[in-house]
């Protein structure tokens, strides 16, 4: 199959709901930045994939028509929180399979304040089965908002199974703040200590404080993917390449195992990582830097094990030893992650791509991971889907 390169990326600083421009303006700016980074115009793009969750059909066209109207295929993508990475996956497939030489991916979201919820209340929810399982497994926490119940429940399961302390989740949030301090795209750049995280408002006593959860934000990010032949013709070979990528969905074990960790995507992440490692011919020990889906500190902790960065039950030791930060085994979320940037659902996966491409180019400034050669991206959505992508420096 054709080798796929990331020729350009761009993103805009994420903002709180109500403080950002409309989605089409955000997306247009991110696209123009990515095109400029790739050294091309919109006329060079052969296909486009637009990812968003909260928006009407063909919002992708609205976002892109302000940049150009060339008659190319535009595909609107929605795969919950993994939407941005799913759009990347589709674009990569098109190029790897020879259907296109140059494809544009844009992810964007214009969100409302507060917890995310169902829009179409007059029909069966895709989360009905998940919600019933969650209510059964964490029946003692029915007064806790649903999203917190999912990921807090997964974290509590790890605490009960392995003796993990709340301080481990607090240290993940503190680490995120230290990384975000130097990221102009992060919305929360104030450094907090683990003690401050523990002392924050409890959302689920003994399980989660407010700082351990990411908020909804508005934003956009874009990437230009090209074939190696295209890059060679343009004199742009040797850039960052997608070495492997896998997209997985749920299996019956999601519900049959009676596990909150599996309900929020542990098995999907484990399977996607295994497929990506095998396709790339590398292992978790070869990864230098990772952007991981830390919608809650709890998901970051359990994902260390799912991705193979530490053995099962070893995530607390991994965190408390500093293996997840500069000078450790794998620098995780040098951008500050979702905990610091917030989570504009459609934009998140493409923003992760932007950070890792910047790292592999050696252009991350103070955030730079020294000698970064291989990077892993993990993007998961309930419902469910998980995308794991491995990038390499050319």
C-alpha cells in the first residue's frame, strides 16, 4: 500500500463555549493554516473529510466552502469522541489505497456549556445498552452525572481491583497542567499541584474531583495527508509519516464482562494498539511520545495499561514514578491533553495529530520531547470506537 505522509497541520486555540467564533470560522482558519503549512492551495486537495458531532448534516460543506468550492468529494464524519481520528483514518485509507494523492481532514466543534447530552430524544439512543449496563454496575452513584459515572466508575474499578489511590489521578491532572503551561493552544495553563487537585470540589466523593474532568470547549484542527509520490513530486519527502493505524469497535465482552473499564473502551484500545503495533513492527517500549484520550484522569490511567505502556495493575506505579512525563518512559500528552485543552469532540483527534506532528518535526519549543522518533495517538469514543495511530519521523 502507498505510504501516507502528513504534509501539513493547523489548529486554533480552543475556547470556552460562548467565547469562540462559529464553527465555520474556526474550521476555516484551521484549514488555511494546514494548507499553508503544507505549501498548497485548496485547489490541490482531491478529497476532504470533515468531522463533527454536534451539528446539522453537511456542516462540513459549510465549513469548507468558505475556503474553496472546487466540487471535490466532502465526507461528513461522526463517530462520537473519536470523530477526528476516524476522519484521519478514512483519509489515510483513501490515499493508501490509491483513490487520492492529497486529502484534507478538518475536525471542529461548537459546543454548549455543561455536560454533553442526547439531541434527538424522540428515538432510541445509541447509548441505551451502555447506559443500562452503567446504571447496573454503579447503582450506588445514580446522583452522579452520567459521563462522570462512566469514567469515574472505570477508575473506581481500577482502585478496587488494584488498590489504586485517588492521588494517582490527581498526579495525572497535575502533570497535564505542567505540560500545558507552555502550550498556547491550551485553555487551562495554570499549573496545579496534586494536592490542589485533591482539594478541589468533589464530583464523586472518593473517586473524582472537578479538576480530574475535562470540560467541553469549542475549536478546530486540520491536517493535509498526501502520498509519498505526491510529496516526492513537490520536494516534500522525508516528513512525518503514518506508520500504522487501527480503528476498532466493541465486542460482546463490552457488556458480558460486567466491567466499567471495558464499557468505556479498554478492550477497544487494547485491540487497536495491538493491531497498530503489529502493523508498524514496533512495541509500546519504542514509543517516545503519546497523545492519549484523557477526557478524565481516570481514562488516562487505565489506558496506560490498555496501550501496553505498563503491565495490568501497574498504572499507579507508572504515574507516580514519572514514567509518563519528560525524563520518563513515554511523554504523555505534552500538549496538556484534553484536561488542559478541553474536548471539542470533532476537533480532538485532529488536534492530537497536530501536536504529534509538531513533536516529530522537532518544532514544539519548550514542550519538545528530545529525540522523538515514534509517536502514538489514542482517541476513543463511547458507543463505541477507538483509533490508535502510530506516526514516525522521516
